C-alpha cells in the first residue's frame, strides 16, 4: 500500500465515483437558452433608470419613425425652432390637444435633423430647449393668447406635419405652407356660420321632441344670440359675459313666447340654444390632456371649461329670476317629450345637426359628410344602449367611445386629426335638457334644492363620461390605424 504522503501532488483514486459524460452541442445550446430566459425573467433588458428617448413619444401617433433629413440642418437650428414654435402656437389656437402639439413638435424637429430637443407645454405656453453637445443651448418660449374656430386650418397643419415626417417637405417649403394655412380664408363665410347656428338649433329641437313651431323659434333665437355674441366680441367683452348674455337671451325669449302660448316646450327651445355654447372641444382636449400626462394644461382648460359652464348656468338662472319677478307662470320641468317624428326623420335631423356644427367650427367641406356619418353611428349606439337599459349616464359614454374610435379612422383617412371629426359628432350626446331642468329647480323651486343639485351632478357626470369616451375610443383605435398612418405617409412621399 502506497503512502499518500509520498506523492503529495497526486489526486486520490476515484474509480468508485460516477463518471460525467461531456455535453453534446445541442445540450450546450439548450443550457444557454435556459440561462437567457431566466435572465429575462429576473432582469429587464434595459436598465430601469434608463432615460426615455423623446422620439419614443411618437409611438402610437401618426408620426412614428419620422424620415430624418440630414445635411447641415444644425447650422440654422434657430430657424427650425422658430418654425416649430409657430406651428405649435397655430395648433393650440385652432383647438388641438397638448399631446398632439407635443408629438407634432417632436416629429417636425426630428425630421428636420435636430437632436437633443426637449419640449415643455404648460397651459398656454410652449417651450423648446435645444442643447447640442459642446454648443451654446437655445431656449425659446411662445405664449398662446387667442383662440378661433378653424378646424379646416387644423387639418391643413396636420397634413403639413405628415408631409414633413414623410420626408417630402423641407423647412423653407414648410414655412411657406404654414403661412398659407394661417392666412387662408376660412371655408365658410360669417353669414353661413350664423345660419348654421340656427339650423342646428331647429333640427336638434326636433330630435328632442319639439314640433315645427318650437324649431322655428329655436332657429330665430339662435341667429339672434349669434349676432349678439359677435357684436359683444367687437366690443371686447370677456367671453364669460358673452356666454352668460346669450344663455340669458335664449332662456328669456323661450319663457316669454311660452307665456303667450307660441310654444308648448320652452325647455327644448332653451336646450337647442345652449348646446352650441357648451365648450365641447375644450372639454375633450382637457380630458385628453389629463389622461395623457399634461396635468397643468388640463387644469387650465378645466378651469376655462368650468367658467363657461358657470356662465351658461348664470344666464339661465338670471332669466328664471326675471321671469319669477315679472309674474310668469312656472314651468313643469318634469314634463317628458315623446318623439315628434319617425326614426328615419330623426336620423336625417342628426346628420344635418352634425354638419351644421361642422360649419360653425369651420370644418372643411370634404369632412362634413363623413363627420355626419360618425354622428349618426353614435346616435344609433345611444338609442340601442338606451333600449337595452344601460342607463342615462352610461349610454352617452358608450356612444362617445364608438364616436371616438370611428372619428380616428375617418380622420386619418381624410388627412385630419381625430378631434376635428369627434367633437361635432359628439355634441348631440350632451345633456342640455338635464342642465336646464336642474337650474330651474335650483333657482325657482327652493324646496327641491337637493333634486336640482343631483341633476347638475348627473349632467356633469354625463359630460365627463362623453369626453372620456371620446378619448378612450381614440386610444382603442390606435392599434387599428397604424397602417392608415403609414399609407398616408407613403402617399405624401409619392407626392
């Protein structure tokens, strides 16, 4: 027996232990794949603290993966930044939401070759910070101080951004096209907008259950308040008092005519007058901004929206007080109104009402009929949901989801943003009759204050549900419209 100490470097004999067979190449690959899978389960591919690239904000928008233009753009970065700010200001003035403005700025600056861009949008201001490496940074700010109804102009700006992202438009050409979109006349003259105000009120009164006489009264009343609002605007009267004056006039006129027996449904006449005063587009944009991560902008727009609602309510309340002081007979606000026309007539009325709203918002001619189609589809969903017993609160929200989804599809096909189609189509969902009844109870029926307050809360829930439904429909349609955005950009490149 050999002593182990005589051979200190020799390993002990292991004939009794099992031998390990070498791994085959397939087993080696399987082990490597298992290790990679385990690593992905316990550790993300990207570090959790890695910054998000600003171009990633374009994911899901029509401007994803912009065509980058290279070749000396950084030498004139200031001109590009000025153009981007001018573009953002124009979009805000025409009613675009904060997310759409932000994605447009990012897409345009990226397509024109600028890197290291940061965008900050706060209520009425848009700021851009450009900080290239080893160069002096540039920080620019633009404040938006006025708004106007010009959905046709907003659609032109949307198409301009699409063409820039597709790589078919340079900066000089883009500046020229933006100036052309701003200086171009609106699609419809003022007299046609005024007639559209009255037409919407007349046909919508018919949808609510009013007869021909009530529709005629609503037509005249809305033309009157449209002219009044225009005159007060020339006198630089704040928007709050303009809205309050218009709601007062239409309510007082309906009450007076009811006293003389010229109308049997003053509530419906008032509803037809106040619906176009409601800040629907602003409300939808504020909800969209809140959902998409712009809380300061959303808060500012919400406050502006609440002030407009307050002005409408104040005008109605003052009209009720004046009527009470002058001895007018009280209104039965619990009265219901059965349909005054067949269903096919109501569908035609809804289509005409939506097109009239489009005219007042200065939508382009080619979008009127598609927008009317979206509005009719939402109306059918509203009727179907009501028949199924979904409820007065959830039915408008469900119809708004369908409108928001269809509006995104139609808008991308027509080269326009979703808001241009969704807002006119969804205005018929707003609870004007509930607002009227609640304000009457709060102002006149002192013993039923809780009923009136509950009605106002119910109206607020319907309004917010409608706005949220439009945003939800837009979100649901994004995966379905990626190919539409790509096709639009390919068409732009061919041009």
